[in-house]
C-alpha cells in the first residue's frame, strides 16, 4: 500500500523519476510560400523587325527596355547602346486600352523608324507589335 501511495503522490506532485513524460504540444508545422512566377520579359515589338536587325544583343535589350518604359509611362524614353547605336521611343495617347508608339533608331548615324502598338493586359502595358 505504501508503494501505491508513493506512486500516487509522485503523479500528483511531479517527483522526478516516477512520472511518465507526455507531450501535448503538436510538432510545429512549416509551410513554404508558393513560388511566384517571374514577370515575363518585355516584348520586342518593332525591335524584332527590320529596324532592330543591325543592333547587337545588348543594344537590342536597351531598346526593348526603353520601348516598354515609354509605353508604360506615356513619356518619351531615350536609350544608348554599347556599340554606338541609340534611339528614342515616343508613345502616343491612350486610345481605349491601347496606345501606338514610334521607335526611332540610329545606327551609324542613319535613322530608321517603325511604329508599333501596346495594350493593357491585366493592368500592365504590353507591347503587342
């Protein structure tokens, strides 16, 4: 009887060595955030045509970025490439959800000009031609 009383007392008062361990806490759950897809690169628009053929890769990239910035902001944007080419993009006024733009490129001092269009898709301006 004394042994049973000792076990009961240890259970009530937590005497070390005589109590059983139990854990009521659940393991911490770790959730990872879903990866977000990177934004698509700006479309080449008119730079992918004849006007952009004489441009090197980095010059073409600079022209495309300026083109996207111009149609997104509605302001003229200039660019200058590493190989001496340069140009500017003049966006037109919004016409509904689209706007026309003019891209003028100078390669070896010779101007070339092309016209394209950008439209809003899901709130973002996207060059379509």
